[in-house]
C-alpha cells in the first residue's frame, strides 16, 4: 500500500469537501474554492471529518495514482485554509522588479524590460531594499498555479553557475563552478 495514499485527509473546521459526479472533488474554505478531477478508478469518500482515498487493485497504475491524488486533494485543503506563498530573488547588477496590480515589469539585463502578466487568481508584490536583491512574492490558494508561474518567471533568466546571476527561488542553493584557471 502507498504510505501517503492510505493516510486520511483531516478536514479542518470551516472546510467542506464534496465528491461530485465524474469523481470531481470540490473543496470550499475560508480563502476560496478549488476543485480537482480524480481518475475514475480511484474512489474518494468523506467519512466523518476525514476524506479517505481508496484504490481497487494493486496494479502499478493504481498504486501510482493513489498517492498522487491524495497529495493533490491535500494541497487543495491546505490552499483554501492557509494558502501558499513563493518568493523569487533577482540576483544581478541592474536587475529590477516593479508591479502595478498583476502586471510585473522586470529589468533582467536584456535590451528591453519584460512585461509579465500574472494570473488574476494570484497576488504579486515586489520588495526592493537598498543594498539587497529585489524580491518578488507570489501568493494564492492554488499550489500548482503558483509553482507554474514561479517556474515561468525563473525561466526568463535562469541563474548561471559562475556568479549566480539570474532569477532564483529564495533559499535555493545553486551549484557553482570555479571559472577559468589563472594563467601560468
């Protein structure tokens, strides 16, 4: 059995979970509402204040999906109760970030600024302090959407291995290279 799949999801107070037709799980909480389609073989059911996800057989396909869908639904429950936050740091001389609403204006060393439109489901804020690298903060209830937007922002200028310049996640450890060896 999948260790993650067989753990029940505890439903906190103020959160309601509905299993609709076509195996669509809808989670409503204080921060909003999210839904996730689940494979027809995997069966979610609400028992008391817990959601239990079961699989029909021990086939490799069913075992793989068991833990996956349990984790996805647990992410929905966490999202509607506490939400998610992802921070990115701009490392490099002249790298800047500014936002107006959900439009992000990035100066990343190219000949032009990059205008990036953040989805309306997320909140974005930028912080620029003197002597520190600019920081972009993404907040929202959908973990998958935050991760996707953060990965897209990082791909605009990936951190390079010599000086570490680029867009990186806060707390990310980069693998650094030594660079050219000195002359004779």
